[in-house]
């Protein structure tokens, strides 16, 4: 176009310019400037109906060939046309003949198809273009290739990994796991003397991990431990004598070191209990339930090593602990007292001799070895500060009382209870209860609830029952019902293991 204007300005146009022929049914022609040596130039076409040409960029495959002769000029122009059609039109004007040949290249065109504007008078018969033939990328889809760590080309840049690892070291940097002698040890065996500088207990320039949670009865220790072991459960120790000699039916000082006295923080008596390890106490639900608030007992404390509840002359003082958690059996029945068992979690571990701070009047009772352990026929002992008789005439005791009772067979116990008051329809729940007693003037009674019934097995005292309920107190042929500790052994162990 620019060349045509230039030649027009210089007066070099020929007398008869060659017209441009527009063929109906094909896209508008692409105006292609001719080279300098060409003597014939394209001009507008004279036709009955004037058609506006649509200018389009020249596609890469388009080839223009111009041939010039003395009398006749022939120009061939290739244009993109979707269907494979060849059209030839010859127009004679003077001695000039223009032939337009359209050649179609097979296969997809290397361009993006466009939909231009065509005048209504031109009937262009082209196949509809519905979109790109290539796959349109979807940027909302997840990445479909495996991600790999980025690596820096060492030839073109600095290897940051190598650079960071070499900081502070000329050759290589090694990460060595910090050695520590920290471990969970039995409570009270960790030696912590004087002050320390945190050796073995600090983490240098790293995030301090959460302190290891040790099982119940153990503590996290980062130092030396005592070589001595805890005394065996269910055993007694040598204790100093007291100024008062126990009367008949009263326990000796330190004779039941697992016996606990459960009080309110205002020192009101609640129940008895049994220490089974350094953190947990067994008792009965029916005595403690009124004091439980959201899984704990904020107004309850446990006293260990007590003997004379009203005196302060004991040669070894008692120890008190608050309660942080309460575990009551979910199947507890307040009407029948079935599943009447509870575990109290103490606020701190109880030191057991020979550990520092331990008292010779405190020890734990042994649990039954299996859940089906039976003790029928054995004579066992029960202790507590309960009333000396049933009814309003009974009085709570100041000095810990004890009484020996026989373990009664379940069938015998059921029959005797049916005869005494409960009738023939009564069925003893042998999962929840064992029976003991049935001898005149010898029984546990009101206020003893939660205290332990212990039997001696191979020189160690095993808690086999907890005082629960009875039919009066100390009547002949009417045994009392105790919580069957052996039957609840799996449940007890589960609660003890709970953090």
C-alpha cells in the first residue's frame, strides 16, 4: 500500500492499472504489497456490486508470485481458505489479464481462527467455528505432576543448601542427637540435691519439646536415681510406739498403712479409701458422688498415715493430698449400689519408703492378681473410723478400728440375704459384690463406706473388697456386701493408666 502511494506521488502509475478481483464465496483478499521491480500494481475492482475488502495479517504459509511479460501480466495470490477449493477468475481489460489462484494447504492451519464481520450482501459459506481445536488449559485443576524439591544449578548460581551447611564449618556440618540421661523413673527415686544449671534438661537453640508424660506413679528425671527400690505393696514397716496403747478392736499405729481418710477441706468426714499406688485411691461412688464437680472434687482431700483422728501426738505425722481427677464407673446404680467404685487421682505422688519424704506409716495395698481371683473361706480384715453400732446411738470412732470377717460364698450370701429381708426374688450381683461377715458383733458399719477389706496372701495384704452396704450391722447370719475389686480389675487398671 505504501509503495502504491509512493509511485502515485511520483507519477509512475501505469495508464491502465491492474484491478483486484474479489471472488464471492471466499474470505476477503489479503492486500500484499508488490516488490519494487514489478511494473504492474493492484487497483480496485470495477464490478456491479462494490465489496469492502477486509484487511487481515498475512499468514506464514502465504506465497505471492508475480510474473511480468511484455503484453500480459499474471498475478497469483494464495489466501487461507478452510475448504479445499480452487477458483480461477480471468478479467480482460485492454491487454492485461489477472488470474487469482487460491491453494489450500491440507491439515490444520497454524493460526487462531477468527470470526470477522462480513457484510450481509456477501454470502460466505464457511463451516462454523466452535472454538479452538487445541486443549484449553484449566488453571483451576490441581497440579498433575509430582513436585520435586528445587535444586540450584551449581554451574549458574550458589547452592544455598551447601552454603548454609558450611556456615561455621570449613568442611562439613553434622547434626548429632543430644544425648540425655532423662527418663521416667519411679516417683521419689530421682535425686535432686541443691541447685543445678539445667545440664541435661535444656535444649540449645531449638524449640523445647513437651515434657515427656510419664505413667502414673512415675516422674521425669534428668539425673541420678536411688538404687533402692520401693517396698513391696501390702507390707508393714517398723513404726515407733505411741503414748497410747490401743484398746480391743482398735488398730495398732501404722497397722493399715493403705487406709485413707477422705475429708472435705473443712475437715468434715466423708469416707474411707485404699491407696493402691502412689497416685490413686480406691473408694466407693455413693459416698463421694455429692462432692464431684465436672470430673474432679475441688473440696475433697485425702489424708494418709492417720490413726487417731482427734489427736496430734502420733510420732509420725499424716500427709494430705488434694484430688485432681475423679473416675466413677459409668454403670453405677444409685438404687442398688451396683458398680459402686471410684478412683481418686491425687494432686502429687506419694513417697514410699525408702524414698526421701516417705512415712513408715504409709504404703499401698496390693490389687488382686486376676479379675477372677476368689477368696471364699478366708478370714480377712476390714478397718475404718465408722460407727460402732447401727442407728443414731452409734458413734464415729477417733482411733482406727479393725475387725476380722470371713469371706462368704456367693450362693450362701444370697440365701442369707433373702431370708433376712430381701425376699426370694433377690439375686446377688456377683460381678459387683462379694460378701463377708455374718458373725454377731463383728462387722463393718455406717461410716466405713469405701474402706478396704484386705486378705493376706503370701505375706502381702490384698484389697479384695470395699465397704458398700449391708442389712443392719453385726447381725448373725447376715453378711455385708463389699465391692468386688477383683471383678473390676481391668477397669481399675484402665483408670490408673489414664493421664
